[in-house]
């Protein structure tokens, strides 16, 4: 699928890292009821794999959706809310926000702000990928899978123009 796609992270590497992150989460949230909040759409596969590796019972799995208008590989500096989560799912709860990738940090910091307004008991961030070279907003990633170079990546939930999400590994375009 796609001629110039180069593999960055194989399905096996991702699975090993997801298992490692789940162990860290299990360790930190023993005896603490945990609510997972995923940011759609990019994190849907990562969340499905992550929650199946997490052994502690989860309180709830929720989703929010942001649009960053970055479908065409541009960064506009805004993120708008497309799907919100109910107040009662967040208020007084221990929240783990799960993201596919932190790039400029704009989407993630917007999502954190939206959730903090709903007064959670605590909030932490898990991201599969981090592209630190492009950061505009300071974001603390509590559970990180991989730090990657400034490539536009796709697969494993990540898209270009809504395509390529179905790939089992993570790829980038070789130019
Ligand atoms: P940020 O707001 O710039 O941090 O970008 C976060 C969002 O942009 C992610 O949740 C992705 O949906 C998208 N994004 C950023 N970098 C990439 C990439 O390399 N491939 C696919 N989507 C990306
Ligand atoms: Mg996304």
C-alpha cells in the first residue's frame, strides 16, 4: 500500500512498547480508579491495544475529538472541539489522556485545558509518539512510547487525509 512508504516502527516494536507503557500505568494506578480519555481519531488503535495490556480495572474509557485542520500536513495553530466528554465522566476522576502523537503540542494542550475545566482529581498524559523538534506549546508527557524525528508519520491509527490508518506499523514518506 503506497510506493514510497518507509517503515519507522514495526507492529512488533509498537506491541513491546505498548506492553511497557501498560506496566508503568498498572504500577502507578494500583488501587486508584482510572479513567482513560482517548483523543480521536488518531489514537483509536493505540487505545485498543493499550487497554488490553492494562491489568488494573478501568473505571471508564471515554473519547474526545479535536480538529486541528492539519489534514494537509500544515499546522495552523488552532484546535477546535468536535466531540466533548460528559462532565460526570471527568469531575473528581483520575484521568489518563491518551494521544497518538504530540507534535506542536497545540492539540494536546487544548485537550488538557478542556478536561481540567471539568475538575478531574488528577490528570496525566500518555502519548505513543513525540516529535519534540516541532513543539510550540509546552506539554509534559508522563508515559511516552517513542520520541521520533520530524517525519510526517502514518499508520497504526495515524492518517494523511484520513488514509493509511489501517496499517499495522508506523511509516513515513521517503522523498
Ligand atoms: P499537535 O497539535 O501539533 O501536537 O498535533 C497533534 C495531532 O496532529 C495529532 O493528534 C495527530 O492527529 C496530528 N499529527 C501530528 N503529527 C502527525 C504525523 O506525523 N502524522 C499524522 N498525524 C499527525
Ligand atoms: Mg490526532
